[in-house]
């Protein structure tokens, strides 16, 4: 089979514009149906038994794939790039984590001297680019804001329900666990919890944050902790978020002392005391996903409906300094940038994404003016 070879000098910006984001390529491959058949750039026959699962941590994009290559059954990882030269640009050839890659999936095959041991297949632009959202201003429902609001309210109810079966004596541990899911996301949550357990509670409350972080850094080196850093910006490195984790826990321990101050002052206290250790975005995520739902849960149990309404309103008023990049790409053509900085809108869209977008149920998307195929 003859393949189009494209000169290496094509600028990356043009390539990205033509072929879309790499994540679209990865998601498309994961959705490939078992039984699909491809031909590699070296004319290998690739039969898909299992496309594998998306890897959210360091290493190859896709794990646990099962293929038949030229009649031989193989299991392993799959790596995706817009251009095949991405393998060397990202230095995968120097990283032992990529030794188990059995297939390289690309959108654009460039004429390079080096070749991989594993086969390379080309997915053309039209084969994966449609993983972007098909909504347009023309087919968007006139009730889209109300629909997103309703899904946001479902997320609000879910966040509160996380505390339903938690014993009062375990509430603080639950709060810390939920906070670490946000601060140490993508596999670092347990590592952070384990490190923090090294510090006795009395010292955690008495010592200033810098001293505690210094002790945690030493413990991390002593334990040879390997943080999972895939997809992180340097400023968001989990090791750099230890100070925020400590400050959040110290603040949670003093929440009983806040019971006599106005509820609005509680939010102000959180922002002012943690501003030094984390940006407005991560602080708002902690408030929206953990603390405000917890305050609302307490208000329900105390039958203080006016307090519950305050926390509900506060949740719907949370503004992020920046939106989620994924949802700007997915919904930026039908929602304004300012709207996509509203925390509740993003939570509603996340619910819609999980229920309708990830399984590619576009035909029944609730945001479309009428259900059915997109025209």
C-alpha cells in the first residue's frame, strides 16, 4: 500500500490547524471497534482485538491494547502523535516507559530517517477530527442555558450526597481526601495523603506551613517518591502543591472557629488565608467541589434552609479566572468565553460530556434544538 510522505519542514502550527488536537486522535483510537483492520506504513496488517484504555498518568497514551499483527497476537501500549516525528521530539526513544509500545498511531507521516520497531499506522484527518463537538449556533437549543443549569444542579446534588454515609468522626478525613483528589490529581492523591500522614496532627496545626513543607520534602526524598507529572504545567507540579495541601488541612481544622462569623466571611477567610499557596482557580475548585457542598450538607442536617440557600447561591456564583481548555475547544463555538468561566456552567457541561459526549451519543445531545442526527 502506498502512503503519502510529507516533507518534514511543515510548521507545527499549520499541522495542528489541519489535523486537530492530539487528544482527538487518542480518543478516536480508544473508540475503535474490535475487528477493525488497518495497514501500517510498512504494509503490516493490523487487526484490532482490543483498542486499549486511555492512560491518564505518565507514559504511553493507551494501555492494555490487544492486536494481531501479521497473524501474531501481541499485547501492550499504543502511542499517538499528530506527526510520527513526535516520538523523537518527545524523547520517547530515551524513555523505558515506552518499551512496551506495540503500535504508533499518527495523523501525518513524515519522511524521517529513524524508524520504530513497532508498526506505524496513519489515521487520516477525516477519520478522527470529528471527535470535536457538532453543536453550532444554528442547531443549539434555545433553552441551552436552562438545560446546562439543570445538569449543573444534578452535579450540585451529587457533590452534597458524597457526605451522606460519612460518620461525623470521619468527616474531616473525607474532606481532606476530596481536597487531595483536586490538589494531587492524576494519581498523586495517595502519595500526598501518605506524606501528610507522616506529620503528627499536633505538629501539623502548630508549625507554620513552610516548616511542614520542608519536612514533607525531606520525607519525599527519603521515600523516593516519584510524582506522576504527565500533562502538568511546571507550576502545577504536585511537589509544588504540598504547601497548598498543608494550608487547606490547617484551614479545615479551624472551621469550627468560623461558625460564629457571617457565611460570606467564611469564603473570604478561605481565599485570604490560602492566596499565598494557590491561585484563584484551584481555590475556587476546592470551594466548589468540596467545601461549599459540605457547608450545604451541614445546613440541610441542621434544617437551616436559609443557610442552605446561601451556599447554593454561592456555588452558582463561583467564577474561575480561566476556563477548562477542553470545554473551550468543545463548546467555545456556542458558549461565550465569559460563560465558560462560570463554575456551574462548566459543571453542567461536564455532566453532559460524561453522559452524551464521551460515548459519542451526539444524536440525543440535550443541547441540540431537536434530538436526532446533526445536519
